[in-house]
């Protein structure tokens, strides 16, 4: 199975986890997904009043420079650990 196929399978699995991860883990899942699928963060950082989207953007931006393949593998490993 290719890395992309494993990534796609992990994406499907992420919707059926036995319990909802805590917020920090959810941010990590989001950031690894975005880095793996789109690369480094783009666009403007959301304003201070948009707490949720600002936290998501910051988590993604913290992965800048991580290759998409590395992010995909980390995403797969994280989802596997939560199953």
C-alpha cells in the first residue's frame, strides 16, 4: 500500500475513533493533515478574536519545513495510536 493510500485510510479511520481525542491531539491531527495534504501553512494568521482558527493555523505553521511525506507518516502513526 502506498503512503498516499495509507494516508487516505488513516483519514477515514480518524472519523471513527473509539473516543474523541483531547484538544491538543485534535490540533496535532489537523496540523499533520494540512501539512501532509497542502504543505507549509499559507494565508494570513486569523485575528486574536478567532481563537479556534488561530490555534489551528499556529499548529499547522509550527510544522513549516516538514516534508509532506513525513507529515503523512506522522499522521498515519498518530491515528493508528488512537485506534
